[in-house]
C-alpha cells in the first residue's frame, strides 16, 4: 500500500465504495462487473489490493484493516468488514499475527469493535493465539475453546422411528 499511486487512504476509500456499489441496484452492479468507467476500474483495483494484502498478511495487512475499521461507521459496514478482510486476516494469519492484532485492537477502538463480530474458522488458530485474541473475538470462547461434547445418553431420535420406516437416509 506504500505505492505512490495507491496510498492507503485511496485503497480504503475504493474498498468501501466497491462494497457500496455491490449493494446497489442491478444496473450499478452490472457496470461494476464490466468495469465500465474509470471510477469502476479504480474501485475494483482497490478491492483487489485489499484482498492481496490480507492474503499476504503481515504488519501492512493489520494496518490496512485498522484503516478500513476507522470507516466502519454503522452496523452494516462493521459486519461487512468483520465478515470480509478482518475475518479472513485472522483465519489466514491469526496464529502468527495474534499479538500484533491484539495490540492494534487495544489501541484502536474501531478495530476492537469490528473484531467482536469477526468469525474465525474453529481449526484455523492455535490455542495460544486463541487465548491472545479471546478478549477481542469473544465467540472463540464458545466455539473453539470449549470442552468436547459428551456423548448423549439414551436412544437417538432415529432409533425411535416407526417400525418399518426407512430412516437410513438420515445418517
């Protein structure tokens, strides 16, 4: 993002514009998909740059999601960012970036708010990273750190089926 043509502010503005256009009417989405107009090409490029940075990980990606989080001014934007770049960054690079992400969230209330709604794959983080990120991503406590489920007692519902009924397709 340090490229002179694509400073962070331009990438952030373009990424949010892309999301707003995707949520727009059909005609706008078609123009965006076709890349009609310089403005459409610019927002598509910004969107691609964000995903490339998230996939690459590192300090630059954390700083970029912090900048994106500062523009997440309503629930829709918080959800879009949490389900998109922030959730992907934590899923892809959370184990190695847990400390950096936690430090950034401690310094930036906007990022901390977005992290509260980020969904992370259960198997994507090592236990040490989960513990570091738990104050910022509360659902990790529910999904990933919980004790294994105990076997159920009693008969299963399909074992109580009507005699002669074919329940094999229900597993």
